[in-house]
C-alpha cells in the first residue's frame, strides 16, 4: 500500500533537507544535537502515576534509568526497555513517550535503560549495560515493586537488537528469567544485508536509509568478528528455548526483511512468535504515535501482547 499520508508529509520535509547532509562530515555529536532539537519537547506528556530517574550501581559504572509506574498495586510485571538510535544516538527522553504509553496500556512498570553509546563506547559496551541492568533489576525486584517472574524485554531498532541479544545471553547464562521479547523493527540482519530485498527497495527516501544505517554501524561494529552472534543473533546463534516474542516491522523500512527473517528463524527454532508488518509505515513509526492513529494502534497491539505474556 502507499506510504501513510501523514508519514509522506514528514518524508517530504525530511528529504528536502536530506540532500544537504554529507555523511563524511557528520559527527555523532552533530547527530545527537539534531535529534534533541527535533524532539517536540513542548508536547503534552501522557500522565503516568509515577516517573522516577535513578542510576543502577553495577560493577565499575552506573547506568541511568527511568522508571514508569502505573496505577495499581505492586508487585507489577515489568518491561525493561532499550531505546533505538543506531547504537549512536537516543536517550531516556527520546523513548519517554512510548514508555509512558506502555506503562499505562500494558499495566506494567517500564524501566528504560540509558545505555552507553558508540563510538565512545562501541560493541559490546552498550550491550553489557543492557544485560547488567536486567540482572540488577531482576535481583532487586522488590526495590522496583515488580514481580521477578514476569519481566519482559523490549526495544526498537538498535534497542530491539539488544532485546534479542539479552534474551540469548540470559538463556546461555541461566538467568535472569525473561517471559517475553518485544522486538520493534529490530536491527537484525544488518551485518550481512545481501539476502534482503527491503535493503534495495527501501534504500533511500524513507527516513532510515541504507547510507544512514551504514553510518551508524561504522561507529558501533568492531573491525573483526562480524559473525559474533551477540552482534547480530540471526547469524549462528542457537535460538531454541528463547522466550516468546512479538516482532514488528514496517513496510517501508530497509530492516523489514531482516526482522521477518529473524521472526521466521525464531519460529523454526520452536519459539512462539507473533509477527506484524505494518503496512504504509516506516522505520521509527512508533515515535509518531501521538499524531498518527495507525502508529498508536500498533502500540496498542504490542501492549495487548505484553498483557497476555504477563497473564493480566
């Protein structure tokens, strides 16, 4: 189907300015500044019963987090959420609106993780933050008012990659237990993109393009060992006995087919998978959920799957 008309309006504006971008001159700091400037900080925030910023004390460092607690009585189920941003940009603020929505609609505590970013901290630094924060949260469930037997992981794009890999790590390291993976246009199939037609069909013009993807990866990926399954678990990882998953892709996204292939590989490995490809939408569409009805409807379906996993 055609690109959603409201999305097309956004793309028209973006693509007019996109021609002025020279990725050879673009620095991560410039990209982060542009992201902060473009975020609509003046929009009214969805109200959640309690929102609190903390830092997790883990070995040798602290990890900033934001905790969203909905109405109701503890212990709550929990969603540990990893924001997107190509492993290079993004923070607690860029994920704030979506996390508020999940807290209220999925009736769970959402804990958003402000992991370290590349290139200052390339692979596996951010991933270590993702896993270590999950370990800490599970071990200190009472502190967060959550049920340690009902913890899900989730994320979008790069954060979706982290959610896939921490699920794999938790299986291999015998914990902590995870009941569900919410993978929103996850960055999987990005080390070897040759098999995926979506990389050609959606190579440019749809906000996330192949040139931008390669720019992100150039800052994150190590120069060797690109087949490491912790970089991209679609390659070589044993996916059996992983938690049930929901995988969401977008029609006009270069990452669409990699996400679909990962959902298929999970299913072939015996994992219970719900797969949705959102027609007419693009990468990062959940960021438009307050203004585009279809994006909010997709989030509503994700919350429904979380409630099912939490047995609410």
